[in-house]
């Protein structure tokens, strides 16, 4: 579908919010912004939520370190997905929509 943006659908322009207002992008550029600026940070947030809240650190540690054979999670390893990474992803999302400049 995106490859049609270089041929048959090259005249299509889709709005994208930016710092200066609304910009009009072609299919390829719009999907690039959508995946890079929205889907990747949201996927990272959902992964952090899943590891910390749903799966739990015990099962995460068991899977990551092959049932304790290769080590254990440190406090730092538990702080990152619980606080640090979500904070950075929220900052990225706020920056994308122009809330932070």
C-alpha cells in the first residue's frame, strides 16, 4: 500500500500534527512518522506495562536468565522498565505532539 504512494497515489496527502501546525505528508512519510513517532513509543510503553504489571518480575527473570542459571535481575534492572523507560516514552510522545518543545 505504501509503495503506491510513489506512483498511483503520489498525489495523496495526509495531515500530520507538527510543531508548526498541520503538515501534509505523502503516504510513505506519513506512515514513517506514524510508526516511528507513535507505534514504537506506545509499543515500548505496553511492553514495560506487561513486564512490570502483568507478567511480573519473577517470571521475567526466570525467562531472561534461563531459570536462574545466568544470574538475577538487579535493582537497576527492575527500576528501568518500571519508571525510567516509561518516563522517556511519555516525554517522546509529548514532544511529538508539541506539548514539550
